[in-house]
């Protein structure tokens, strides 16, 4: 019987500690969620910036090519000009 009382005391101490541990775990989980949300925002902002930059570069370069070399309809009269260019 004496051993049973000791075990019950340990169980009681363990049960008393559970709410504190749960609170610590919950707080830690909430902190991780907040950090995760911040990280997601940074990743989205970086991705959007890279996509915008690439789009700008592509449009800028493609637009320059169109301005420098406007397309003319290919006709037989212009065939000699194209041969020497």
C-alpha cells in the first residue's frame, strides 16, 4: 500500500504539470505560426518582385527588337534588299 501512495503522488504531480506544459507548447506553437506567416509573406513578396522584374526585362528587350526591326511584308520588290542585309 505504501508504494501505491507514492505512485499516486507522482501521478498527481504529473497531472498538475500538464496544464503548464500545454500552455508552454501552445505558446511555442503560436510563435511558430506567426514566424511561419512572416516567412510566407517574405517569400511571396520576393517571388512577386522577381516575376515583375523578369516581366519588365522581357518586355523591355522584346519592345526594343520590335522598334529596331519593324516587320515589313515580304514582296518580290524587296527581295533584293533582304539579300544584302
